[in-house]
C-alpha cells in the first residue's frame, strides 16, 4: 500500500484546498481503487482524519475529501499539489489561489529523509507568525504610549482652563476696585497740584505799603 495521498477537501473553511496526508489517515482506504500511476480509477470520496498536533482523547477529527493522487514518494505528492493548484488557477471561474492546508506534522510520519525537509518548512512557516506577533506587540505598546500622551495633554488642558477661569474671576472682581483706586489717586494728585499753584500765585504779588500823605497847611501852622 502506498504511503502518501493528495486530497482535496470537500467543504468547510478549507473546501477546495489541497493537503498531503498519510494513506493510513484515510478511513477504509482501498489501494486497489488507484491505478499504477497513482490516480484513482474513478472519483474517490473518503473520510480523512486530520492528524495534526497531539491526538485528542476522543480521537482525530475527520473531514470529507476527495483523493486526487497517491505515491510512496513525498516529492511526487508535493509536485502534484503544485500542479493541481496551477490547473485551478487556469480555470476562468477561479478568482483566488486555493492555498494548501497545513500538512500533517512530520512526527506523524515514519522516519525518512523527507522529515528533515518538512521540518525546515515548518520552521519557515513559524517565522512570519513570530514576526506578526512582534509587530502586534509593538503596535499595542505604541497605542498605549499614544493613549498616555493624549491623557496627559487632556489633563494639562483642563488645568489651564481652570487657571484661566480663576484669573478671569479675579479680574471681574478686582478690576472695578482697581479703577476706583486709580481715579482716587488721580483726583488727589490734581487737588494737591492746584493748592500748590494757588500758594505760589499769592506769594509772588505782595501788597506795597501806602505812601504818607503830605502835611496840610493847618498842620504846618500848628507845628510852628
């Protein structure tokens, strides 16, 4: 019995996509339905176990799929998936590329040279995910920093508003008194200046003593 198979998922979120699975994951797999070249003699629908990660206690989840190709060489199955995807892309009604669903982890296969190759693929696949997580963390940190800055600006703006209201109240309360005091000071200064001017005018024009009248003839006779 050949070891590996290319299946196309029938429905669900992976409907129309291709994956490589072990033939032992295909329930009731019958190798006699496959010709020597690896193609099914007719449409071959089957139920396939998705053997990925740690096996659940209740067993592997199963999905409906169609078997497209089988082989003992994973290099052939990988090339067949690429070929099927290219054929689908050439169809006029196909708008998106039917991407391949993640293959079963290498640990689920028997030890062979392809495990090393698939392990490298798994590592390369994990790298973009790590970068995505790092970018998400950086973005979250930037958002938190921006939120803190905005909060501080809002608090500063509120403080300035309160100070402006306080100064405005002081001006409204104190301005009339200040104006009254200024007017009083101006009036006092004007009154003092007027008094000084009056005193100066009086001191500069003293009255001259009257000259004595000449003696009359009677006064002269009496004197003699």
